[in-house]
């Protein structure tokens, strides 16, 4: 949606009065600024965008939004600065106004796990009927959501917006900006416990999406998650539930791994609704991805997508980068690349995938520390270690910090201590893995993003381009 600099200045509560430019796009990163963009200089936790205003102009920005404490450079850029009290708030204000002017429908998606995959599935099925804008990657915070909305144009009919949080009221803010009519909640799990006193507190924060829905309201809720199921209580709008349990409006039955395609197991399942039972399949491993697909099927029905088109779209979904990706190495090793992030619920789901993998010679896990778990961190890590034994893991290689507690749980549950080893970094773990791995082994690699387990994947694939290592 094209706005002028004077319109943007007025929306942000400031009138420059001395220049008028047409804005073609928006940027908060000088490295990706394009000609015609308006650059918002955001003061973030690690970088201050004000230090990169000159670079944004050099890449073709037509103007920049800066706070009043900023001392602009001399000509030719000084007169192209819109000064505001707070650049993040200005970003929110402009995005909120773009959303107000746009007359399409917004779907908000939140949950402790599965948000991004569910977002991709929902967008894929809706694209058979609508022109859809979706969040890029996992741009789901107070910067990513506004930037997604600023990409709206008059041809878009539906926006599918992922919403994440690490503190109370964050989702409420995002819902206020995006004004979704449909809200999808995947689950609530012990994630970000460093910032919350309980899982119930996390649930209250996730519920902010449902409380912020606009009319006509519709909530798509995970029936199997008791906390999420209770979000329907007192909700004045349409509710569609999904899950594996009896009572879900969209219930998955007869879930089974089917054929392999390009090294990836195809999950086959039936979906029971009130009036019919229909077969579906997805090219993603694990029952958790079936759960994500159920959320997409329920949402598709709310938007009157024909079932055959929903089925066809879901059958074409592929793993996202670093999320359940199946990689084959020259030595006939199978790597399950799930290094994007981690938490206890997500680890449990991926261990289920590993346990059910057919014909695995050895099951090896390279498990990175699960970050932001607060005072419960060590006990939650020990619990995952016990699950590794239940999943039939032959080797457990723990990486960094509290990941050492994985080993305590695994050894207490019966794993030989000679097969439960700790490593300070991902490269060391991967190089040891090379000494024990044999053709036919399946290796699950998973940990929080800050652990950098992508480097373990790179070592095992023979890629010397490591990140953040000497």
C-alpha cells in the first residue's frame, strides 16, 4: 500500500512540512533496503538502526524515521528525516493504519510450537481461492508483524500472520495492530519459562489472541490441549476444534507413516468431521505435523475451500528450512535437521519421529540446550533425557550448558553412561558423531537456536562453511 512521506508523518504524529516523497516499500534493516523504501531506525536489543541511516540512504531509501534524540547527518540526507518520539511506536502506528485502510481478512496464529508450519499450511490451502499474504519465515514479533502488514496491497484478500511472544501483553499488542478476525492456537507448552511463572501464565498470554479478535470472530483451537480448549469458554464467536481425541470437531484417525518419498516419510491419516470421514496425506514426518494439518483443514473450511483443493495443497507441503528436514549424507546417514529451535514439547515430538523411523540401524541424538526455561530448566532437560531412552536412542550427545541434564535423565533411565556424552559445542559433538555413525543410522539434531546446531549439520554433511566458529 503506497503512502507518501507526509501521510506517514501525520500518522506518526509529526508533520515535516518540507518534503513529499512517494514510499514504495518499508525497511528496518539497512542491508535489505531497496530503492524507494522508507527506513525505520529501530533501537533494538543488539543494534541501533540510527547507526545505519546513512547506509539505508545509500541503498536508495527515500526517507528515514528517526527519534528526536538523533542528530541527523548533513545534506543531502538531513532534510529527509521524519523525527518521532519513538520509532518502534511509529512503525506500529503506520502498520495499524495500513491495516485499517485494507479491507481483507486477517488470520492470526500463535502457540508454543508449530506456529510457522501451521502458518505455511494455512496459507497454502487458502491460496487455491484467495490472493494471500503470509508472514515471511517466523517474523512474528513487534517488528515482524508490522513489517508483514506493511507489505499489504489492494490485491491481497487474506493475510496469514504468525504471532509470537516472550512476555505478557505482547500478543495483545500484535492483535491490536493486525486486528485478526480468525485466531488459531496450536498448543501451550513450557516455553519461555524464564519470563513466566507457570505454564498457566503462558496460556493466559496466548489467549490474548482470542480476546483480541474482531467481528466476525472465529477461533480454531487444539482440543487435545486442555488449556487451549478452555479458550472457547466465554468466547462470543464461531469455534472449530481439532485434535486426536474424541470430541474434536476435526479428529485425526488411523494416523500412520506411509510410503517414503525422497527420503521423507509420508504421513497418512483420516479426518472425521460431523458428516464425513476423508483421507489426507502430508509429506512431513510425525503426528505433530498431522496436528498442524488439522488446524489448516479447519481453517480452510471456515473460508469455504473445497476439500479436494485442501487435500491437494497439503499433499504438496515440504519441510521448512531447519524444521523436520530430512537430509542424506554420502555415507548413507539420514539426518533429521530440526535445529531451528527447541523446547520440551518439541523434543518429545521429534523423539516420537525418531522412534518410529523404520529400519534405523542406530538412533543417534545430538541435543542442544533448551534455552529460556528458567528455574525448571534442569528438570525439564532430565525429563527429555528419560524420553530418549523410551524412544530407543542408542547414543545421546548433549551440547552446551543445561543440556548436561539430558544425560542425567538418560543414565538414570538405563542408558549406559558411555553412550551419553557432553560436548561444549556443536562442532565437537558432530565430529565425535562421525566416529560412531555407520551406514543406515538416523541422526536427530535439535536444540535452541542460540546453540548453533546448524554447524553440527554442516560437519556431518561435509560442509566446511561453519557459522560462528574459528
